[in-house]
């Protein structure tokens, strides 16, 4: 099987937390790659824009009626998104550093990783409780 086919299959079998983690990892890696570039470098602006798009999408999703996340968590995500937008503009003007954006993303990745581990543990517990011997 080719690498492309494997990656497509892997993405199709991801949970939403795993997909979000992978996206944060890709965006954060892009920010890390450009953090020392001059403020006028196109690669820096592309990475900042990608990160803003990610956070804007999350904020929009949190604002949609019917979102199942707790209200306080949705409010926090929207607040972080606003901060990311402001801070990104300051980075683009050379007034701030990229590192705080990287740090925020890494913190979110840690939370997503912990959530995924909890989901796996809960699934294993459910299998034991129901007598299901299928592995997760």
C-alpha cells in the first residue's frame, strides 16, 4: 500500500480529537519552522494566517447553536481565538514573538491528547464491562 493510501485510510479512521490534534500539530510545526524568520517573510505570514484560520474556525464552531461543548469551554475557545488574532497581527508587525502562539497550540494539543487517552480507557472499560473481547 502506498504512503498516500495509508494516510487516507488513517485519516478516515481518526476520531474528531485525533483529527484536531493532527491539525494543531501541523499548524504548530509550521509556526515553529518560521518563528525566527524576518517579519516580512511570506512563509511567516502564511503560517500566521493558517493558525488564525484554525482558531477562527474553532471560534465559529463554538458560536454555532447546538454545539455540544460546555458553555464555559466554548467561551474560552472564542476568547483564545480573539487573542490569537490580535497577537498574530502584532507578530506580523514585528511587535511580538511567535512563541506564545506555539505555546497556546501545544497546550491545546496536550488537552486533546489527554482526552483521546481517556476515550481509549473508557472504551476498554466498556468492553470489559460488556464482556466484549474486541480490542480498541
